[in-house]
C-alpha cells in the first residue's frame, strides 16, 4: 500500500471502564461501566510520540513510545501495513489503575480505536478485527470486549481468533464498585491459579455462569445465586484478604458481591438501585481501610472515536466499535 497522507488528522476517543469475570464467568464475561478514559491523538510532522496525561496515571505512566496506548496504535498500524506517523497524545484518565477495572484493557482499546479513526477512509477495521488486535495485547478478551462494545459481553476464543456476543443488561441491575487504596497485579493473581480444577468445581461454574447471563438480562433476583464461583476467587484470596473478608460479609448479607476482574476492587451487582447504598454502608462500617464507593451505570455504547474538525472542515461524529 502507498503511504497514506494522514497529516492534520486528529481523533478523539472515549473508552469505558470494565469489570471482568463477574464471579463465575472467568475470562469470559465482562460488563462496561460508565466511567471513562478520554484521549485525543494528532498526527504531527516529526516522527516519534509524546504523551500528556492528566488525571489517573499523571506523573506515573510512560510518556514516550513505550506508553501502552502508543504501543496499541503502533500494533494496529503494523497489522494493516501502514507506517506509523509521528503522534501527539493527550490522555484524560478516570479509570483507577491496578484495581480490577480494566484500565490496561481501556488503554489498549483507546489506542486501537484511535488508530481506527486515524485510518478512516484508508483501512476499514471491523468489530472482529478490533477485538483480535486488543486480545493480542491483553491476552484474554473479557475486559477488552465490553470496553470495545459496551453492555454485557460474552467473549470466547476460537482457533480463528476471539469472538463476542453483546447483550443488553436488565435495567434493574445496579452496579456498585468499591475501590480500595491497594493495587493488585493481574499477572500475580493469575499465577495463583492452579493448572487444573476438580470436575465438580467446573460443573459448579458452568451452572452459575449460565444462570448469571439469565440473571443479568432477565432475572436480577437471581444475581446472588448466579455470582458464586469456584474457579478463581478462593485461590487469589490470600493476596487480597480484606477484599475476601468484605465479599464474604456482603454475600452473607444478601448482596451479590464478587471480585472485580483480578481485584482488589469489589463489584456488587444490585438487583435494584437501593441495594447499592446499603452495600456501601455495610462496607464503610466494616472495613479496616478506606474503600471508595462508585455507583456506576452500565455503559451501553462501548468505545467511540470521532474525527476532530481540522482545516479541511471535517465534522465530528462518534463512531462506535461495532
Ligand atoms: N479474567 C481476568 C483475570 C481479568 O481474572 O485474570 C483481569 O484482567
């Protein structure tokens, strides 16, 4: 392909936070939440990249080509065979890092969506390709699928690449995320998992995750029964003891509480909005450290990208990933 002229192009991207696993749906189920990282990317004449970060990660994340968002843009350009132009990035982040709310998946999706916008009219990146590119970098699809497509997603991996199904969540479902001050590394959490599990535990999770899909889209009153898990949370509990203790307490009090992603945040799936306040109060009264309660709506749209008006007068319309 001849090198396209991308000079003057600027795109704006918005990507939601996500909570993966949702209890039994390990590496499969994910929910998009209305808390966003925003990004603006402009093509510049000089090669290389600069990154300006405000909000979460300011002064902490890399601001050169090693930045995860820049790497995701580079990965996408490389995949479609277009040379990477020089770039200026401005990120405004709200998704907490290292807390199990999909911040690395959001960074990867931000870069891939920015590349989609910058390559508009040059290469068409469809939903499946976007998911495959994101999964290449993240290693499992359960955060990047809802970050890309919004709502509740079921993601699975085939020899031909990852696939997804997006579902619309019942309007009674009311997520509360409780965010501690401590962080957890996904790599460490994954290293605590055994290579194999008892057959009855696998059956236990198959039944609960099938039920969970029904609970989330149709029968929120089943959320407590549907969020039980035997595949990952107990193996990781020693690495996040207060998370484990508070989840036990919340569940004993009738709340559908699970570890959000690899933790250490807690996700409570209320079956109506009033449950969130009661769950947040219980944690405030019982926790030994500070937990920030975030009452978040489900995001139904997923990631969007738009061309920012330039000298050529391009208009701004949000394009979703699917
Ligand atoms: N399914 C993943 C895990 C989500 O629990 O390890 C975190 O990235």
